[in-house]
C-alpha cells in the first residue's frame, strides 16, 4: 500500500479495461462468518478516547458492533477476494476506519455544533467537546454551512474498493444516504453482502465506471458530497467527482503527502470544472503518525457537459497538465 489507500488496486477500471459485465464471478457467503469471536478476526480496540479527541465523535454500541463486524467480514472476504492488505486490528482501525471518518469530520462537527446549540436552546447542558489531540493544520478553514448531518445528505464514494471510506461513513451517519461506486464487480458483490449482514439500509451500490455515471442525467449534479480515496491523481479525481455534485456540494479528496505543486495542478483543473479549493487539511494519523491531507473542493458553478470525458481519458490526459 502507498501511504494513502491502496493505489496498486486501481487495476481494471483505471487502466480502461472494460467491466466484468456478464463475466462469471464468485459470490461471497458471509452468513457463516463468526462476526465477533473468530480467532482470525481479533477484536478491534474500542478507542473511545481517540475517537473523541480526534473526531469529537464516538460510536454507540450498535455502531461499535457494526465496525467490529465490518472488520470480521473484511477479513473473511479477503481470504476469497484479496480485498485489502490492511488486516491487523490497529492498522484496520487507523487506516480504514479512522481515516475514512477523518475525511468527513468537518461535516460531523457541524452537526455536533448544531446539536449542542439546540440542546442549549432547550435549556439542557451542552456537551463539551474535547480538544483534538492530533497535529492538525487547516488552510482556508471555512467550514461549510450548507452541509449538516442533521439533514439527509446524499453522498457518493467513488472507487470504493472494499467499501472505504463509504462503509464506515454509512455506519457513523445512518441519516446520510450513500452510494458506493466501483467498476470492479467482485468488490461490489462483497459490499452487497456486507450491507445485508450489517443491516445497513442507508447505502446502495453501483458497478460502473464513474466516467459513465457522471454523464447520466439521473446521477449528474445530484450529490451533496463525493468522497474519493486512492483512486487516481487529484485532477483526475476532480474530473470524476465535480460533475456528480450539486452546486454548493463538496468533493473530499483523501490524500497522503501533498505538495504546493499539486495544489497548483488541482486549481488549474478545477477552474474548468466549476470548482474551487475550499480547504486543505494537513494532519497525522493518531497511531502511527502517517502524513495525511484532505482536500475539500467546493462546486461553485455548473460543470460543462463535456466532463467527465470518455472512459480512460481523464486518467490518460489529466486536466491542467
Ligand atoms: N477507495 C478504496 C480505498 O481507499 O481503500 C479503494 C481504493 S482502490 C486502490 C481503487 C478503486 O477504484 C478500485 O477498486 C477500482 O476498481 C476503482 N476505480 C478506479 N477507477 C475507476 C473508475 N474510473 N470508475 C469506477 N471505479 C474506479
């Protein structure tokens, strides 16, 4: 794995090979997986203090159980499908669960603030949030006022792979509605089983190339948030994500290292797509201090119809280069 996500798995989709439509694929049976006690799926640490100090959020009992089950199912699916190299419990917690949710922290926080204000209005004691323990540096940190977890946000996770960041987000925010998109059928087949086993009714899946989805009338400009981790270079991710967003919506680009040159290339690409960089957050992961950046791109104008370009073109000829 590269520092951020598992770039090596871009495989079929990124290289322009067609979907496995009609191809034979094995279905995965997760019904017999021992969700909690399997010796091969050790217990995740609960990490209450770290969730609280870094995200100002903690899973409730049901969410904790779902995260544990997600871990057990990922290990089981991995034995069949080679979904991820991240299998140790601490690593899974940090690189898949925490990392997935860290990207949407600013939207979780907006809700926390709103909830606190509302409870103060009702004369109740406001919950005090602890200070974040992580090293965290935000440029242009204007938090979005349009997006509140109290409303039902429509989200797409582009190139979700084995379900990251989308599955942890669906678990953490049951009132958000999440589409998990990937061009690789076996990964979506796995996720479909996980959704059933976890009883996650707020997520659906789509097996398709994002270049095609972005040109579909019923998909284009319909999402509040687009999440994209370890799929392609940032200008390519922007071309995938911006056409799918409503005006005022945001794309979250999950990155590892990030340079000023990448900011310049991204700015030049998103100028053509109707976007602007809203914020760049630099931080380190809480267990192993890996470098991370989240780039928030806000859609401020309609994306011209020519984008996204035909399958494979965004990756072959990235905008702005
Ligand atoms: N987001 C996940 C994560 O961070 O663990 C998976 C990352 S994996 C390296 C990249 C995924 O993006 C692969 O599953 C691949 O099939 C998918 N992908 C790449 N290009 C795509 C495209 N144009 N349309 C749809 N899916 C794509």
